[in-house]
């Protein structure tokens, strides 16, 4: 009971670990592949949260301001027409001199304000590129908690803003670089050659703002004075030309007062929302755009407000931050591009907004094209734009449909390849790594390496994308170059996480490429194995990577997939130390339990390398590990792969190794017990091993072994019959079990004629007929790549059944 309990306690995690290894020995249908992919991919289905977009508050604010602005402008226009047509046109020579000058001043002030309103908006729009601390009063909100950061950001000047302040994970000190700028930044244009500070465009915006407030205040004062005093001059009796003068002037002053009050109300509402309610900061916080996000939010608000004022008041309601950012990407201004990629990067990383943002980007090919183009921008001042574009594409490629669109952009793979900057050079016969340093030594090449490999990893999930990666000139060599991790890197306790992450991602990409099915997979495995550094880099990881078991597992899985090709199998076995390191890992008992998956992967790699490779079998036997492999049959963790390795070694039957291979007969009792007591995968591999182990035994040795174990051959025959009845059809989880049963039955009938009568009594012939009627192609192959069989058995299952039937028909 205790033994059974311990066995069960180990079986569950081991079965789980084995199920996580690549399906090399079992076929995998497209349905199973899709199911496994969907299970590993976070689900985004289900009801979406009805999150209200924070920018809706800004567009609604812009709408309300536009209503007040248009109402004030309408009243002002009506008052202007009334004054010019009715008063100055009809009463020009009859009105009092004071009224004449009041009307003239009001008309000049209001006329200038109304007809220059669009230009004032334009000036304000251009001024959004600067957040100097002496900015427009209506935007004193920038003097919030982020004000100090903004002052530092925008004091540097227009040509350095894009790079001076960044939300970079790798802060660094920038060196001064000289970049030729062919265009002016609109907020810094000196309009006159003298007094340049006064006549900067951003300062003119402030001047216009204050002039508008002064003009509105003057209109209120002048209108109130005349409306309160009502001193429009005396009207003499019989003077019919002046009888309507008072009413006309009252209407005019009322219109001027109403228009000015509406304008001041608009500005007061503006100041209250921006200064008191801090709507810009709040929206920025809700959007989680970070300290420099107020620049983006303020620019978005001005654009929405301008649309509401210049067009329909509802035009601004159609705007959202994602579409706004996508439009800015197409701009020629680096400032606008920076704002655009900052917004999109933040939104794609935000769980609240990422789904909708990625959906909008994914259906807009021009935006994807622009992001891909940005990957080629290597100027130091465009580093943040390039990095953000890479971050966005890394998120975008996470969904299959979007990854196809990214890879479908002409030159996309070349652009992604440009992110990878470390290459191998030869120095006195030694291969070393050298980081490419161009104009600026502080340029974040390492971060771009991580992003480039991350994008490639997500693109490689698709079969067609793997083909494109393989066809991109020089890209495979770059990826393999990143898998190099020498002894110093792997054993150093002070190694940074980012360095290990780059090696891990490069191994993941290579693993996905070599695991590709079909002709594409064969071509990729051939090309990758032909790179002379591939196997030696993985050997170093196996040898020195004790501290990094995940890297070891990835390297082992790459070797397992490469071994699907005969040429690659010979290259791996011929690379000194690879087989030895795999065996060391496989037999390493002191490895922690949470690293057992590495040992299982090593066993599967060894089984693949020994499969139909006489040279590799010879190399394994030379390492004197046959006894250890037999002992491993008692280890629940290792026994499946140990049985596979032993079966492949037994198939390698050269005369000079016969005596050494006879050592496997010590495993016969263990194998026999497992056949009688176990089921499914373990039973399959043990039946397959038994058919080969028993061939090294004489009839007398076999009989003695059965007696020693306490099992009669008739009991084994009944077990084989039960297996065939249990599997009337071939299953993908145990595709070879019926073949192995027939092989073992053939050995038993050849070993002892008494066994022929035993199988006849068990109606074994009927089960063999059932096999011939239900046989499938899945039973004709020993290894698989997805649903494709790669290595067909030399003897078909029909031939085996025919041999067994002939033995049963023997009357002697």
C-alpha cells in the first residue's frame, strides 16, 4: 500500500510534466494544436467592461465651451451689424459724440476679437508644443504636481525635447548631438528680427489671450456705463429723426454687454474646469499617461475644441485619444510623432484600454506600416519614438490576426531585424560578441534587442511567419548569435536579468522555428543546424547553465526538434560533449523537484538522437551508461524515456557491441512487471522494449527469468490480448502499442512452440484480423511533426500481422 501510494503521488506531476514536452513521438492534430494554443493564450473573450473613455470628459467640455463661444460670437456679429447698419448708418450724424466714440471703440474691439478668433485659436494650438511656466492663464493647471518636470522638459529647446525627458526603463546621461533641422518649430518662430522673445509665436498666443480678456472687460464697462446712465442726448419736440435713437442705442449696448458677458462666462468656465477642477490632470491620471501625458491631453483638448468652434459643435465629440494618436503618427513633426507613440504605447500596456486600442491599430494598415517604418529610425533623438513603436508592435503581434498583418507589411522582417544590434566578430580566432555603437554610446541597443526578439517570438507562432523569418537575409544568424551564453555569463551571480532574458527569448524563437511542421520546418531545421555555432552555443548552456534550468530546457528542446532531420542528428552527436551533457542532466538526481522537467526533456532528446542513428548509439554506449539506463527503469520520472533510449540502443546491433548490449537483459524483470501492471504510455514503451530485450536472451534464460519473476508466459499472453481488446482502434496517445504487442507475440511464438497453442486458445487470430481491418497510417511512423509522420517503419504492421498469422497456422 505504501508503495502504491508513493507511486500515485509521483505519477500525477510526472504525467503532467511529460505532457508538456514536445509531441515528437505522438501525432498531433490541428484541433489539438489549436486547443493547446488557446489554453496557453490568455482569453480575452467574455463581456467587456463598459469603461467610459476618460477623454469623453474633455470632448464634452470642448462642446460646452464651443456653445458659449458660438453664442457669444453670434451676438457679437449681430451687434456689429446693428451698429454698422442701424446706428452708424442711420444715426451717424444725430447721435451724441460720446455715444459715437463708445460705439466706435466697441466695434473696433469686438470686431477685431470676433474676426480674429480663428487666428487666436491657431496661435493657441501652436503654443501647445511648449509648457513654459509663463504659459497661458487658462492652462495654469500645468502648475500641478507635474509642473516641475514639464519645466525641465521644455526648457531644453525644440530640437532636444523628443529625447531629453523620456519614460525609459534604462535612464542614461545623453551626450549632446548635432542634428540638422530643416524646419522651424512653430511655437518658437521669431516673427520679427528684433525683440525676438516678445514676438515668439507662443508669446503672441499669450498676448492675444490677454487682449481678448481686456477687450471683453472694456465692452462690459462701456456698455454698463451707457445702459446705467441712459444719457443719449436730448430729443427736441418735432425731431422725428431722433425718436428711435434711444431704443437703437439700448439694443446695441445690450447686445454688446450680452456678448462680452458670454465670452467672460466661457473663460470663467474654462478657468474653473482647468484650474479648480484640474480636468486635464484628472483625465491624464485616468488615462495613466504618466508625467508628460498632460502635453498629449492638452493637445487633444485643443484639437477637439478647435473642431467644435470651426465646424459643427458636434465635430469634437467624434474624436478619441487613440484615433488622435494614430493621426499624429503620420505627421512630419517629431514632436507630434512622439505624442502619438506615447499615447499608443501607454494604452496598449493598460489592461483597461489595450483591447480596443490594439483592435483599432490592427485594422488600420497605414498605422501598422508607419510603426514598422519607425523601427528603422536610428537617430539618437528618435530613440524614444523607435522604442515606443517597437513596444506597440510587440503588443500588437500578440494576436494571430494582427501578427499576420504586421508580417504582411513589405520589409517588416528587415525592419524588425534592424532592432537586433549585437553580432559576432572574429578576433584572433576567438568568437566574441560586440555591441554596435554608432553616434551615441548611450543608445539603448540592449533594450531594442529584447524588443526585437519579443516581436519575433510572437510572430513565430504562425507557420507562414516562420517561413518569412527564415527567408529574411541574415536574420537567422542574428537570432542564433543571441543564444551564446558562455561560462562567465551563466555562472556569474551578478548577471542582469535583461541579459538572461535576451538569451531566453532568442532560444524561444529558435525553438519555435525548429518546431515548425511541413516543408517549412524541414528547411528551417536544415538552415539552423547548418549554422556552425548553433549546437556549440547550446552545449555551453547545458554545461554551465545549472543556475538557469529554463535556458537548459529550451536548448534541449531545440536539439530534440533538430534531431527530426538525419543530418542535424549527426551534427549534434558529432559535436563534442553534447551527448555527455544530456546524460549528465538526465541522471542528475540532486536536481530540485521543480526542475524535473529539464531531466524529462533531456531524456526525450537522447531518445531522439539515438533513434535510427548508429553513430549516436555507438557514442552513447562508449559513455558506459547502459547500466544507469537500466537502473532508471525503476525511477518513475525517467523510466519512459529510459525505455525509449534502451529500445533504440537495442535496435543498433553491431557485432562488436553485442556483448555490451546483452546487459539490457537485467532489465527484463522490471519490463515484464511494468507490462503486467501499468497502462497507457508506460505500458506502450515497456511492451516495445520487451520485444527487443528478450531477443538478447536464449529460451533457457527467458524461462528462468519468467520463473524468477513469478509470471507465466500464458499470463503475459493474456495481458497482450487484453491490450488489443482495449485498443480496437489506434489512438494518438499510444499510436504504436498494437505494433509492439504483435512484435512481442511473434517473439514469444518463435521462442516456444507451446506459446503458439496458447495464443490459438486465446483466439489471438481474431484480434490480428481486427488489426488488419482497422490499421491506420498513424501506426506506420515512429516520430511525428505535428500531424505529419516523419520516419516510416521498415516493416509495416500488415507484414507483422502476416508473420504472426503464419506462426499461428503452423501445425508443427
